[in-house]
C-alpha cells in the first residue's frame, strides 16, 4: 500500500477519496448500530454529508473530459439522498432504510470499480508493479 498516487493526484480527487472513505466508514457503522438512536442519527448525517461531497466531487473527475457510466451513480445519489431524508421525516422508515441501503450498495459497487487495474486506488491499495515483477 502506498499513498503516493493519491498524494500526487489533484485536490478534487483527494477530496473525493476522503469523502468516499468517510462515507464507507459511516455507512458500515450505521449498519451495525441500533436504529433510531441519537448516535445513529449523528453518524447517519455524517454519511449523508460525506456521500454528498463524494457525489458532487465526482462531477469534477473525468477521463479526458468525458464522464463514465459510474457517474450515473453520483446522479442517483444526489436524487436519492434527499428522498431518503424526506421518507424518514414522513415516518416511512422502511422506505428510508431501503434508500439508504441502496446508497450504501452503490458506494460499495463504485468502490469496487476503483480497485480495477489501472485505476489510482488500485495503485494505492496494491502498489505499483515494478518492472521486474511484470
């Protein structure tokens, strides 16, 4: 593991990666917390804010100026987050739960794609292959 590729990346990519990691940590934590408690709500809001930053920052990360299919998850996130909050406020706990679980699943899916060979996070997690190892 090496942080060098991330530290050399543009600031928006660093922000995006940090927000995604905070989203992942908060999402995992909320999954295992007792629901409806003040702690659940606090960490849930951290998840919402971090997911918002993750989705918005992705709009500034393109490949040669082009968006990829994975950017559709960001659009879906921006639409689903407010809906999940509204559902909770209206007492639709099942709808809130389902929306938040789908958001977390989308985050996990997007995170899995970042680990594909050639992607920056693959280099961060697995390191870069040396010429002798290739």
